[in-house]
C-alpha cells in the first residue's frame, strides 16, 4: 500500500508541476488513502509530502475546509519540525489573507511560525542589523542540523 501511496505522490507532484491542481489534489487524496493507520511512523516523509501537497492544492482550488483538515493533520504532529510545518503556515497565511481577508490573523500566524523557527523579532530600529545577523546565524544552524536528504527534494531556486 505504501508503494501505491508513493506512486500517487509522484502523480500529484507531476500534476502540480503542470498546474493541474484538481488532478494533483485527487492524486494526493488517493495517496493519503493508501497510507496505513500509523502513517507517521510507517513513512514520515511520504505522509508529510502527501498532506502538504493536498493542503496546497485544496487552497489553490478554493476549498478551505479540506485545506484546513489536511493542514491540521500536519500542525498537530509533534514529530514534524518547524521547517516541515513552514509550507503549511504559508498556506494558512495565504488563506487568511486572500479568502478570509484577515490580515491581523495572518500576521499572527507568521509571527508564530517565526517563533517556532527560533527567530526573534526586534523591537528597536538600532537593533535591526544585529537581529538580522543573529537570525541568519540561527537559520544556518537549523539548516546544518537537518539531514541532507531533506534538501534533495527541494526545488531549485531561480531569479524568475
């Protein structure tokens, strides 16, 4: 069953890459259906990827109830790191800004996400450069602690 879930993940990723959001959502949902009851223990990364794509696709399709159900599944997991939860926080912010028109709650969500990443927010303008360097150093330390396999699946960045 995990092989079928992996196959659906590949299909969901491919569909997303060509902007076939409805198909991507369907494949992600089917893949989630193939996961066992102990999905987080059986294959943490596969579960995370399927639920993340499902969250993003439901947001793109304008289905906030489905999006919230998938995102809560990830956010409620203590085993998920702050970096793993980051795409979900971003999706929640887009929903809050674009669908709910609630910028205050979107800002609160972003502040919460930054705090989970151990990024301290500055209060005084004179401290901005110091805090920026400190935050950069904290991010570098977090990135170095994460297993290198976590970065192999990230898309390449470009200037576009």
